[in-house]
């Protein structure tokens, strides 16, 4: 599971210069109005059912740019910056129901019609379930890319003491706010800090301009947030876990792409690496039960970020689903 950027401090030392005539600060896609604030959509391709890609927490739509242009060669691909991420503005809220509504409205306002194939990485996988619950007729199929399961086990810090537990068990039983559909009168008051992120060699497959864009987003532009605003992640996981059937996909085709490489050394005397790996594999298999028409794909050469390690695998899964749904070659 990717974690909200605001929870970490990153160090990034790419040391690159702006390409002549190109500004990494300029949105690579288009800003679409959603009731008084704008979401950033990157679009590739002109024809065919839209493939809509949801990034994980702390990521941005640009993270799909090894997949997006390839899908655009045989379909229409859209990557979304959720509210307050990437080049998108802050909207009414950041919980998943508001994100699903905002995304739906942005797609409509951009003239991108459904039904859609939803592709969700990490926490974006949970967003596909919320979206399908809100707009079932707008979803043709789903591809989960090492997606978060509501029962995900994480190291939780409370009173500075680490303990392993299911994230949903940290829920404060707070009521998730209702979706706001009215026009935003003014941008909320923002607080910011200067974040840092080290991508290591993960950006090596991206163009130099895209690398500059990542560098600007994560290391030059201060990260802004609305003080006190919550994403209600634990409450969302608890709600979906308790109402799993309502947040499933019925008989719509579902591909579950799971990582094949385990390098994280997170275990300790409380929960070994082996036990964590076994639990994660069990949860990935359990995601198959979300549809009566599902299959698992193991990304043998990938860690959690399969769309960076094996983007061609994600592209081929999307192509296969388009063929399955439409007979499109």
C-alpha cells in the first residue's frame, strides 16, 4: 500500500535541468472543472472504451505514464490526479466517495463516456470498489494492480509504540461525510510543507521531461493540504469489509495483478516477513471473490509498483480485457 506523502519525509537528488522550451510546472494533461475546482486528467488515444487509471495514495496520475501512451495506441486511456494531488486543485473533501464523485463528474465534463474499465493501484484499488458501488452502470470491468485489501496488515504507531494490526481496526468509528455536489465558493485555506521524495531508479523508464515533472511535484513545489481534513481510510476499509458484497463487481470481468517479488524487510518478532508475505498473498487471492468472472496474474518481476516494474504486463492485461469485452484487437 502506498502511503500519503504527508506522512513521510523524502530525499530526492535527481539533479536534472529543464529542457529548452518545456516547463515541468505546466500540467501535462488538461484541467477539467468539477463544481468550482479543477481535476487534472491525462488522456491518450481517441477511440474505444475509456480505461480510467487510479493512482495509489501519495502518487499522482503521471505514475501511469509508462502504461498510458501504450494503451492509447489501441484504446482510450485516462489517468486522474485525485483532488489535492499532482496538478489537481483542492476540492470539497478527499475521502473516497468524494473522489469517486469528482472523478465521475470530471470524466463527464471532459466528454469521456462510459462504461469504463477501471484500473486501480494500491489504495486506488479500493477506490475502484467505491466507484463501482456509486456508478455500477458506468463500470464494464476492473483491473486491480497489487491493490489494497480492506484487511491489509500494517505496522501502526500509537503512542510511539509499533504494533502490527489491520488498518481498519484503527477506525475511530467516525461517520464518513456525505458527498458534496454543490459549487465550491472558494478554495479552502491551505497549509504547506516542503516534502522530499527519493524515487531511486524507479523513474529510469520515463522521459526526461516526466522525470522533471516528478521532481517539481515532490521536491520543488511545497506540498499543500487542508489542516484537519481527513481521508477516512480506516473507516473506509472497515465499511467495505463489513459490506463486501455491496462493494464487489458481480459478474463483470476482474483481473487481479499481484506482485511476485518480496523485498521489504518489515517483519519483526511480532510478525515475521514470511507471515506477512503469506497474509498478503492470501488477501490478493481473496480479491478474486469480488467477481464471478475473475483471474489472477502474477507479475513475477515486480514489487508493489507493477506499473513501473512491468508496465508491459499491465498494458497487455488492459488489451486482453478490451478484447474480452469488445472483441477489439
